[in-house]
C-alpha cells in the first residue's frame, strides 16, 4: 500500500506539479480552497483524495487534522505549499491583509505540522515547506509576505534542531505560478499592478522536480537561482548596496 502525502495549494501551480509527480508513489490528499480546481485535478489523477479547505479558518483546519489522524495513519509526507502574497507598500497595507498572509503562509503550516507530527515521525516521514528568499531579505511592497516567510523559516529550522523529522525548506526566487496573479493589494482586493522581477522566472515544474529530489535524498534545503542567492549574501555582508539595488530594480508602483 502506498504511503499517504498531503499537498496544500494543490489545485494549481507548484502544488499541482508536485501532485502529478508524486501520484505514482503516494496516495495523495489534495487540499485547496478551489473546489473547481481540485475537481479538474482529480480527473487527471483519479483515485486520489481531495479536501476543500480554507487555511485561514482554524476550526476547519482542526477538523481536517482530526480527519487525517483518524483515516490516514500511514501519513509520510506533508507539503505546505499553499501561499499568498501582496503587492503594496507597508504604509498603505491594512493590518487585516498582513494577518491573512500570516494565516496562510505561517500559522496554517505550523498548525498542520504540530497536529500531524506524531504520525509523520512514526512513519519516518518528511515535511516540505515552500518558503522564499524573501524570508531572508527585505523586498519592496512585500512587508507582510517577507515577515510570514521569515517566520516560517525560523520555526521549521528550529523544529529541525529539536526533532528527527526530515524537514525540507524550499527557497524559490521567481516562479511562474498563480500566487502572483492572485496577489492582494493594500486594501485586500486583487493588486492592480503587475509584479516586477529580477533575473529569470523559473517554471513550477522545474522547482517541483528539485523538491522531490530533495525529499528522496533527504536534503534539508532547496534554493532558487544563483542571482537571488547572491542577493541574500549581499544583504548580509553589504546591506547598503543591497538596498540600493533593490530599490532600483524593484521600484514600488503603489
């Protein structure tokens, strides 16, 4: 019997690509708030389970965890892929927007990992967290997003030190996924302006392949392109130069 794997944000983008690549080796529990997207994915991957869930709802999240504990005792992989971002200056971003970003990007992964840790540990399983290089360095118009990814990074790096559980923290740079198409503005509505990028925009399929290799080889971290990694090093060694280049290349439009 195949081990079980949970993928949040599975209806599109990186989550969908991960599901397609993992479907042969795992019995999947595909989680998203997009019912239509899950239905379409289930047609591509028949026989796998779907679960409609709003990760901002702690009660619904607790109910989901209880369902997994009761019916999926052989859980071996949790992929915290669901994410949300915003494109708005911190000065005009409503606190409710920041809270929503934190709920999806940080608190939901923490709640899932905490509730399912016993199952994952007993099955010698793994947790994959889709973080971001923005969790290491500031990015204009992304104050809440940067904060959520920094919190995700610190929590799971600390958990790694406290447990034998295999944890893979993933730090992509710019990916072609729906997260940017659905970015929030400062008022909580869809952001009107297009994102700005530096360097190459990688495909989600490319990143999905690298993540699965990290799970199979039990690597602790997956990084994006070299340019973004260099930027993170520059921020630590020469923050003034980093801020100058960031403001020049990622000019705010709000």
